[in-house]
C-alpha cells in the first residue's frame, strides 16, 4: 500500500534564516591584519631600543612619563633613567607631539634633547667613574660635549679635552664647560691652520705644475725673458737687504759707526770684513761658476 503524501494544502514558505554574529568583510580583515603587523613592528622596535639603552621596566607612555617626572625631582643618579624614558616616549609619540607633551610636564624640549643625548652618550661606553666624578646633573650635561673616545680616555685615567677625572670632580659646571670649549677651540684652530697649510701646499703644487706646463710650451725667447726676470727679482731682494738710511745693512752700519765713535771702540776692521765677504760672494758668482762674462769696471768697484 503506497505511503500517504503529506498534506500541503494552504502551507506557506519559510522565511530566510537570519544571520547570526558579525558579517566578515575580507577587505576589512586584511586591513586589520596589516594594522596588527604594524603594531607588532612598532612594539619590536620599542623593545629593541629599550634593550640597546639598558632600560628595564614598563614601556607604555603613561608609566614612562610617571617615571620621568618622578626622577626629575630626584638627584643626578637618575639622569640616565630620565633620558632613557624620554627616548622611549619619543619613539612612541606621533610626530610633532613629543615637544608639546614635554612642555605640558614642565620639561623644556631643549632640556629633553640634552637628557636623551646623555642617555645615548653614556650608554655606549662604560663611564661609571666619569659619572661618579661629575656628581651633578649640570656637569654630566657638559660632559656630553666630549667624544666617545674622550670619555673612554677619562674612564681609563687619561687626559681628554684638557681635563682629567680629578678635574671633572674638582671643577664647577661652568669651569668644566669653559675648559672643554677652550680645548675644542684650540683643536678647531689647529685644524683650521692645518687645513690652510694643506690648501697652500696644494696651490703651490698646482702653480708649479702650471709653470712646468707653460715652460714646456714656451719658446726659447720666452724662457730667456722669464729667467732674466728671475735674476732681476733676486737682485732687487739683495739690494733691499743692503738697504739705505733707515733700514737694512746700511742703517746697521750707520748705527754701529755712531756707537764706535761715541765709545771710541774701533769697528773699522769688522765693517771692512763684512763688506769684503759681500764682495767675495759677488765675485764667486762671476768667477767660480765660469759664466764667461765680465763686470764693467764702473760697476765692479775697481775689481
């Protein structure tokens, strides 16, 4: 006997089932994933910075600001911790907001930059002895002017930038600043002198090289004229050294003769010997090198 068919007269279709839970948008899911990846990267960067500067503690900005403000009221041993905290805060703060947050907490942005510089400077090297010798926040800030090698030298007991570890302990902050800056100025002046000397040497080399190139390309007549000018320049220099009344050898002779007459000490032999040596030097130029020319009698002084 066939099965009875279900009664379908008057039946209405069922409404569509309602969706339960949030509808997932693939594009939104991908965007959210990207945001999480960026957050993870930022957190990793903060962790790396904390490790590099030797920071241990909470990394959220609220905790870090609390630490910085607390240590701001304490003594100098917390200057490194303040700088580290500020570095980590700056790393996490949107561009342009860090200085505003500093000012809201009574920290001048320039002071914040110096504190961060201290943290970076004194984290790189073992400088506990230097920090201990400084003994004050003001002196530690002045020591940031030194290079890493100079801080290491101080730590080792050597002299750097004109100061020793004893000087760091003995001097006031203003004295320390003045000594370091004076040493810096001396080094800068020396570097400038060396730079000018180097430039002068380079210019001389270039001039010599240029002269050699011109010499090679010049004609015999041009070379002759150039060499005669060189001789004339040397002659002028000699005549200038011989001088006249008021300068040079002539003036020296006048003063010696006047003293000789006043003191009755005879200097004629001495002066004759000097002139004789000069004349001999001239004759050496004429005779010893065998140039084959004669000096006119009137110019030779009868020689």
